[in-house]
């Protein structure tokens, strides 16, 4: 029971990440944020590839450009889908 409480509630634990980053939150929320980050980068890169753009560059943009703001930028600036272009002509 103590391990479960630590995983969900203990904010005294600190996790060290590369580049000198440190997170001080319950491990559950850190894990949730990491899963959301990875899932959004994968989605951005797949969406870019589907739209005929470089998935690698779009994924790199999502990582570097201050996530989660980069996700909003991608939704705003992404190119139109090839299906949308064909239906308009």
C-alpha cells in the first residue's frame, strides 16, 4: 500500500532528467506528462507525413518549440490534407 501511495501522491520524490532537468511531482503525473509528450510528437510526425511534409522535421519542431505550445502551432499552421485539396477542385 505504501508503494501505491508513493506512486500517486508523494511529491517529495525528485526525478533527474538529462540536460540538468529535474521534476518534483508524484511519479504518476510525471509518467502521464511523458506519455502525453511522446504521443503528441508521434501524432505530429504522422500527421505531417500524411499531409506530404517531412514527419521528422515536424516532430523535431514539436520537441524543440516549447511543447505543448508547439502542438497548438502545428494544429494552426499545418498544411491542408491532400483529400481536402482534391475535394475543393
